């Protein structure tokens, strides 16, 4: 199996073995979507918590107050939308609006948001936890005032797509190999596992408010 080339020209070898090792140890986030591709409800947030999102009852209540807005944006994004598509085909504006549905909710940052949303569009939305944020911003930090909450999250997804595009053929091969072993993962999720496994992050990213999940991430990729 070919190597994955991460930022800074770092190479990850034995990619299939690493992915299988992590999936064998930490399978808590591989549950399927529970409420369907056009809905977003409490079951999605509870499922995210089973994977270590640690969304509190108060945060769940605050998110669900935005449910209609979140679902309206979600329904404008095709269920099969993928970061492997050409950039011009990706619904960036609806994606930004979806992310903005979580703006200014106390205690909810990019990590909790994307852990809740990943299953809704698993080929499109990566899990932007503190490790992935740090990886994507290590050499190019996001200015605090660089657009809305949703726009900043979308910048990170665009950077994630750059890594995915660079490794597209290897990730596709990995997806097929994992599928033959009953693991139905997208290229987006596989890349997340390999970023986490490589330990490329030296210092944690500056956390969004309430997004301090680095300790949980060490045991739940």
C-alpha cells in the first residue's frame, strides 16, 4: 500500500495497518447515521457523545433550538456530496451556512459541531477536532477575525481537501481495502485517522470556546 503524504512533506507508511489498528481499538465513531440525511436531532448529538464529543445537556438544548435552521441548510447539501469531487462542484456556500447554524452557541466549537455533523455527510465533512485543527493551522493560523464562524470552519475544510486531493488515489485504494474488511469509511474519515495516527501535531490548536477535547482525542480518534 502506498504512503500518504501529509503537510510538511511528512510521509505515513503502512497506512492500511495503521487504519486497521485504530479501527480495531477505537470503533466508537463508526456507528451509522441515526436520523437520516435530511434530519438533525438529539439522537445525532447523543451518538456524537458516544464518540467522545462531550456535548453537555445545555449545549444539546441550545443546538436543538437551531434545528430548523440547521436542517434547512443540511437539505441544500446532496447526501452524496464529497470532498473528492472537483472543488467547483462542492456546495461551499450551503456548507458554510450549515456551519453558521452553530455559531455563538456557548461551549460549542468546530470539534463538537463536526462530530455531530460528520455522519450526516460523511464524505464531505471532516471531524475538525483540536488535533486536526492544529494540523491544518500549524503553519498558517486562522486569524481570529477571519470571517464568520462558518466561514472559518469552511477554510479548514478547504485545507483538508488539499490534503485529500494530494492523496486521492491512495485513499481510494484504502477505502476499498477497508470495505473488503467490513469497514465502510469514506476517504475523509480515513485521512482523519491517518492524521491522528501520525502524531504530526506538536502543539495543540487554540481551542474554540468549549472545544477542549484534546485529552479525549488521545483515546478516541
